[in-house]
C-alpha cells in the first residue's frame, strides 16, 4: 500500500514527545511567540551553557539571561544617536516592548528601534498620556501585567523609551510595579542621549561652563518655577514638553530679558524636524514633545 503523506505536520513532532509539544504550544500562546522562537531560545541557552564550561574569554561580552527587565534609552529621535550598548541589549532581549498611544500606533521609540535593529520584534504597550491620573495608573498597571507575564516565562525583557529611562520617563513607575510583584527579577537601565543634549549640539549652544548649572523642568502653565530659574543668570534652563506652552514661555523669556539665544527643537533627526530660535516661532505652539533650551547669560555673572 503506498505511503500517504500527512497534510500537516508540526515541526516540533520530529523532536518532542506529545506531552512536551502540548506544553510548548501553551507556552507559545502565553508569551505571544512562535514555537520555533522558543525552541531557538532554548537551544541558544543550551549552547551558552556549554560555552560557560569553557575557559573564559576576557574580551567576550557574556549573554544576558532572564528573567530580567531593562529600560533602554534610545535617544531623542535620531537613530544615529542610539548607543551600541542599547542596540546590543535590544538584540539580546527575548521580548522588546515600546510605549504607544494605541495598539495600531507606532510610537517614536518603536520607530527608532525599527531603524537601528529591524530584525528585532517590538510589542506595543498602550500607555495613557492624558490628564486623568486614574486612566494613566490603569494603563500602567495593565502594561506591568504584560511584562510580568513575559518575565514568568523566563524571558529577558527590554522596555524602550525616548531619551534616557531615568529622566522624565514612564519606565521608573513601570519598573516599580513589576518589582513589587516580582522582586527577584533584576531591573537595570541603559542610558540614552537626551533631547536637550541633541538640541544643544545642533544649535551650537553651550549648556554649562565653570560656575554655571543646568535645570531641567517640565513645562507648566504656572510660570513661578520658570521665573525663579530665569532670575539666575548662571542657570541654563531646559524646558521639556514645552511645545503647547511656547508662546507663554517666550513671554516669560522677554520679561526676564532671556530670549536671546533661546532655541526650540522638535522631532530632531526625523523628517520635518527643526531647530530654531524661540523668537522666530514664538507666536504659535509647537509639538507636545518640543524641547526649549535657554542658555545661561554669560558675562553677567559676578
């Protein structure tokens, strides 16, 4: 009797018994990864374990194994400003998550990852950036649930964020939620270039010299904090998320005679991005993530 070829064959059936196949399929569903990816990961770890038994190579960078969570700063927007360490971390991770305003919306952090490491799969975590604190907290808790589920599979998890994960980022709050429920999972961060650094470099603005200092604040309709900083001629003031308040910020700069040399930048490194003097665009708001740099007034300090 001629052999009848099966119409479908699971590739894992060549290697695994039925009970292990079923467990692998269940793990793949929970982690949103294919069975092939999980098998590759298992083989990589087996090979790495064998390498660990070999004499150490001082120049080799050891592969990170999970479960662990790392916040990765990918800079302001320009793929050329992503560090080699950040790229290596993304490529070593089993799961890479990026914040997004919706499941079908590509955030800027994800776009940067696509540019520097197109082979890396990025999963979106929807985070609420609105004014409602309850909605923001609920979205953050839901994101933490997803990350914890990934960690429970033994995955090395990376969360990408614009700029640096330790400065005005959602990562610290997210990491705290994860650490409360999985305290044994290590948490680390990979620093990234900040938008104000990229803006200063592009504008040729010196951020601080001897005897000066830098203050970084988030724009607020209440100008009391900004006024106090502008009163100090030796302080370079960086205003984050200042686009919607650009006209009012410009008015404060004029009142303090600090508008000369002030620059605003948005979408640096992307098509449509710009770096211009505040005075030239002070009559209309800029984008939400626009950054303003007001340099110290040099020559005025005693």
